[in-house]
C-alpha cells in the first residue's frame, strides 16, 4: 500500500467523523497571563522538543508530536515505535476527537493453543505482541492537526537516538529492575547492557538502529512499518521466536478517529476515549462520587469510600472492557443511570471481595495547549516495562506486550481472537466548562489511570488546587505493582497522612507503604485553562520532566 493510499484511507476516516514559556523547560509548574502555549511531559528532552516545535511556528499538536517521538528515545522502557497510542484532541471550534491508535492481535492468533500451554496470557514473549499502533497515531496527528507536518516531528528524536542521550532516573530504575529480562533478549542486551554492564543513571544511551528506523519513517511514512521494510523485519524476527505476527497483520492496521464519551460532573463535561480504552471507568468514578455526596478530597475523611468507588469500578471494567465489536454490554449501558446507581449501591453495601488488577510502569502521558484553543492529551505505551522483552536488532524497536491484556476464557468479551484489539489502559482526558476548554490531563499508571486522573480532577476543580499541586499531592491507589491476591489492598505513598491511612484501614483495606514520593503511583500531567485564558500547567515530580510555556 503506497503513501497516497494510506493517507486517503485516513483522510476518509477523518471526514466521516467530522460530518457525523519563557526560556527552555522550567520548573514543574507554570501559570500566568499572556501565555500562548503550554506543554507538560515526563522528560525534559520531550518538553524541550515541544517548546522547539512551537517556537518554529507549530501548534499544540506539533509540540505534542515532537515530544512523543522524543519520548520514544529517552523513555524507551515505556513507549516507542513498537507501542500503542491514544489521544484526545480538542479543536478550536469546541469539537473533541478521539484518536485510537491501538493495534489488534495477529490474524493467526490461536487462543485454544495458548490455553493448552498457559493458565493465562503470557506477559512477555512473542505471543504477547499485538500490532504496534503508535506510528499510525503519529501520522494522524501530523496529517490532520499539525502545522509543521509529520516529518518535522522527528528531528530531535533522531539526533538523540544517533548521538546518544543521558539515561534518566526512571529508565535507570527500569533497566535495573528488568535486568533478567534484558539479559535474556540479545537485542535488549546489546543496547542496555554493553560489555555486560547495565546502563545506569547518567550513562549515555545510543540507539543507532532506532535512529535509522525513524529516518526510514520520515522518508517513507507509516507504510515503512505497516507493510514495508520495518514491518518485514519485525514480522520476521517475531516469527523466528514463534510469534504469529505477519507483514499482512501490519499492513491491515489503521488508526481510528472517533467521538468521545462525555459525562457531566458537577459543572464540568469530562470527555474520554470509548472502549477498548478504560476511559468509561473515570466517568463512573466521578459520577459515583457526586451521587454519594461525599467529601471529594482523596486525603479527606471519606477516603475509604473513595477507595470503594475505585475498587468497584475497576471490577466493572475487568468484566466489560473489550474491543467494542466483541463487547457483550454496550458502553452506553455502563454509563446509564441504572448502572451508575448499581455502582453506588455496591459502594454503600460492599459485597464483592475481588481486588483490582496490578499496575505497571507502562506508559507516558503528555499534554499541550495553545492560545487558539487547540489542545491535546496524548498517551503512548509499551504496557509493561520494556514491553514484551523483545527488541528487534535490525530496527532497534522494542515491541510492546499489549496482548497480555487478553484473557484465555472464551466466554469473556476480552478473549483473545485474531484481528481483535485488547482491552486497553490508556486514558487521555479533556475537561470543559460551559462549552469552553477547562483542562487536558493524562497519566502513567496502568489500571490505576482512572484513579489518578480522578484525583487530579477532584483536586484541581473541587479542592481548587493549582495544577502543580494537584499532580504533586500524595497519592494512594487500590491495587499495586505486584499484588495478585483477592484481598482488599492498596499502595500509598509515605507522604499520605496518617489519618488518611487510618481511614483506609478502617474501611477494610491493607495499606502497603511506598516511599514518600513514588513512581509506583503514576506520572500525572495537567494543564488548566483559566478564566482569563492563561494556562496553569503542572508536571509530575515523580517523572523526569517539566513544563514549558511561551
């Protein structure tokens, strides 16, 4: 399929939907009048790339796209060419568009065969790899909303991959914690364990094969992956490991543009991506908190009730979230008054004893907005740290493990099937008030993303915190990085006050303490649009990034 054919299909998809700072990266907070642009990302190089794009005449999407490609280089344990992407784009005319760039399972996927070999979907290896959709998402952004174009977004990323970049704290931590996985894969070992020495914080990471891959994408467009030489290399490498992915699976992929799910929370309209995203869970959380008429402060006296809301909605997600073509229950039903009333009843009269799923260091989120009213919340991901644990040596691409989210139960709507997208954690958010853009937000945090986003929204809009304070405040999450039990359990940063921890314990939760400030409760980023049109931006101190504005 040629570039013109690919672009034509995506343009048709878009038309159909439409007819239905001062200086460089700064501290982790920025606000003030006169700002024409703001961006918040988890890495200073990504923030700088976004600022550079804006200074070159680009808009908020140009900035986000440059930041996203840069994150593929500086945060390769979390995202990249081999991962997926979701975004919400708020256009100047008030329309919000969902970009779903998640990929499907290979056509030859055989659930019965895997069920004979495994009790659950493998979390790593070739069977966990679905079609990587991130590049198709980058292309959509560069085609429909960019002023600078697709190719321009790769300049800093290619330079950093070719010439090297200093290893940030988060990457160094992930390299250390995934040591066994890295040494087990020749591709990963050659990049991250040169001369048998693991790369540490401050080491220089050089990725020449990945630089060549990005240059090929610049020259050939997304078809270089979806049917071209990059895709052929990846398919051949996976086949050598026993995987089912073929070049035809890659060539069949297209990102989708859609309309968001929207729900009113007090005087706010909150928009999220529909399934296969878990976005509806955030809407359920906010609706339940409002209907319960409780104190919305996550550190306040009703923290135990908020935890029950988190737990009950997580269970609802795990029962129902799936590729909408295979779902048993329409997402509208999951947000109707009857279903929401049932969630509230379960919180008031808890009966279920299941736990929420574990979370992973899987994802990067970024947000950007400009004075014209264009704004974007973008999230891209490999799922687990270093994804499937496979790096194709010829392309330098680390392949994600989104297929691990499938289940091997044929009666479940999220059962593995060829050509089917897995249930997804990625959850970008747009908030409006009285028809005007009020905020864009997103976070890293796996299954905990709805909880983290809810905390950001509650703190910013109910408690009146500025953006930096809202994302910096201590967090706790129902579930945890390694929890697999059926107990009621949660993780809490050490900075969570003792009265809050006592309230959670009194509600029947085991509280496992983390460090005072821990990456295990996500990286959240938030830009608010104030009444005077100025931007109030905050980037999570748990990451390696910052905010910038002009």
